[in-house]
C-alpha cells in the first residue's frame, strides 16, 4: 500500500508538470510529462475522436503512457505492456518469445512500434486492424497478462490512488471503462512516431549523413536484391507494404501465420512484411525470433530460402526454384550498415515515451 501511495505522489507530480524519468537523459527534469503528439497523429485523431477530445489528446496520451507501464493491468501486477515492449529496444523485446504472466511464453516474437496507424494490419498475421481494439487484446489474449475478462480492470484500476485524476484529466470524468483504457493506450501507441533516424535526415535533404558504405547498402537493398519490393510503402520508407508474404523460412509450416485465421487457409505461411524502422534494435528476427542477428537474416535470403507452398514469386527463380541471392560478405556488411541508418535514437530516449513510474 505504501508503495502505491508513493507511486501516486510521483505520478501526480509527473502529470502536474514534470517528467520523472531521470535515467532517459541527464536533463530530463524539465521535460513536461504531457505528451506533445506529432502533428500527424493529432490530425488522425481529430478525424476519429469525438470533438470533445480534441484538446485533451495529450492528456489522453499521458494516461495511456501510465497504463502502458503499469503492471496492475496484469493479474499478478507483475507484467506491463512494457515488459515485452521496451523503449530502449524500440518497443520490442530481445527474447525470441517473450515471457508473460507466470512465466508463460508468447507464441510469437514481440515487434517494435513505430508509426503504427489505423491502416496497419496489426500483429504478425494482421488479425487486428483497429488499434483501439488491439490495445486491450494483450491484456486478454495476445500475451499472458493473466486477465481473461477486461470487465475486472476498471474497478481494479479505480482502487489505485493515481487513476482518478488521470481519467478526469483525459476524459473529463473519473469513470473508468475498458473502452477508455484501450483508447488511451492506443493514443499513446500512436504518439510513438519519430523522424529521428539518419535515413529520415538523409531523405529530408541532409545528404552528408550517410557513409559511402551505407549508401552502397541502400542501393543493394533497393535495387540489386530488390528487398524494397516488399520492404517499402506504408509506415514510411521501409515500412511494410502492408501485405503478407511467405519468404520460405520452412518447407513445412510450423506456424501457419495468416493462413491460421478463419477462412484464410490459402494464406498459409504468410506473415506481415514488417516495418524495418529501428530494425537494428528489434532482434531477434522473424515472427518466431528464429534469427539472432541481421547477418543470420541475410544468410536466409542469400542461400537458405525454402521451397514452401506459398513462397513469394519475388523470391523464386524463373524456373520456380527458390532464389539463391548469393550475397557476398562485403555486400552483407553494407546492407547491415544501411539497416542501421533506420535507427531512431530519439524514440528510444525520448522521456515522453519513458516509464513514468520512478524506480526506487
Ligand atoms: C508477454 C509479452 C507481451 C506483453 C505483456 C504485451 N505484448 Fe504486445 N506483443 C507481444 C507479441 C509477442 C506480439 C506479436 C503477437 C503476434 O503477432 O501474434 C505483440 C504485438 C503487439 C502489437 C502489434 C504491433 C504490430 O506492429 O503489429 C501491439 C500494438 C502491442 N503488442 C501492444 C501491446 C500493449 C498495448 C500491451 C499492454 C496492454 C502489450 N502489447 C503487452 C508481446 C507482448
Ligand atoms: C517477398 C517479400 C520480401 C522480400 C523480397 C524481402 N523480404 Fe524481408 N521480410 C518479408 C517478410 C514477410 C518478413 C517477415 C517473415 C516472417 O517473420 O515470417 C520479412 C522479414 C525481414 C526482416 C526481419 C524483420 C523483423 O523485425 O523480424 C529483415 C531484417 C528483412 N526481412 C530484410 C530483408 C532484406 C535485407 C531483403 C533483401 C535481401 C528482404 N528482406 C527481402 C518480406 C520480404
């Protein structure tokens, strides 16, 4: 109990004026905890949210941030969204499969977040399109947070001293509902949207930010190996298509991916083309985290593509056999260097996305 009171005091202070995260940067003490959402996110919500929310979006996101980092959303109070979506790792996890409630493992690898938006196909199999619905799913299903019925959450959170004020601030009323919890988390997730990578800078005209090796890697990625045929499009350059592809990881599917969804059996072995933003930080890779490093990923494309039933034609030779790219060591290094330019150090250090609960 005394811990909750301490937290409430800390959060009250955070919400009132200051960020509490001292570890994210040395100078974070004067950072407002109220999130200033990127303009694009704001515009998006202007369209989707009732008018009365226009002015309070930052406060809704602030609430979402607290919820995102709060273990009370799990049954044993130990697992928060951030347990598997870590800011320092661009909101991914460094385990192949993540550990949830009572040590249970997730079925798939935790992806990072950047520029999630309403048109995204969410999850590796795209089973959810609406981020407002998604935010509550982790609590009940996509991972083990131990709570089967989100109807129990409002009263649980209402018993914590800090949520009354946060809900009043965000929604004008202290009433907590599952829908509001979900909306607030969704607004926070949508606010995680940065343009701080060196590639973004390059694309906005700062041509000297990339090295010769990185530029060579970009050319290999865009042209010679045609990676960009899939990895470009929605969500910025090198975002997912968005679309679903079988890249020949296994001859026989261990996880049917999109084909496991009702009525989608023709899509076996297809997974969402992931957004490569921050990819240097989001390993291990693929839907099941099978590859530890980007070098392992390139070995797959270079020489290990399997002849699976739905292997994408972009990864086949004209005779139908799996493509053998035979990417040289030097080329692999250049592609990896290029992928490193997609890291957005602002997102991973920005105090407004950091844990508002102060660690003792
Ligand atoms: C125990 C680990 C774990 C916890 C806790 C967790 N997640 Fe996830 N998250 C995952 C995994 C694994 C996936 C991929 C699941 C899949 O694709 O089937 C995922 C996927 C997602 C995605 C989809 C991203 C995309 O690009 O498709 C979002 C958004 C998300 N989680 C948000 C949350 C939120 C919000 C919470 C807290 C309410 C949360 N997660 C809690 C492990 C976790
Ligand atoms: C036919 C479309 C397609 C092409 C071409 C393609 N990819 Fe992919 N890529 C995907 C899909 C789909 C996944 C996810 C597969 C899975 O997890 O089952 C993926 C995964 C990845 C990942 C792992 C991302 C993560 O977060 O786990 C990297 C890195 C990657 N690709 C790089 C490349 C590179 C480099 C090339 C060119 C040599 C390339 N891709 C060509 C579709 C493609």
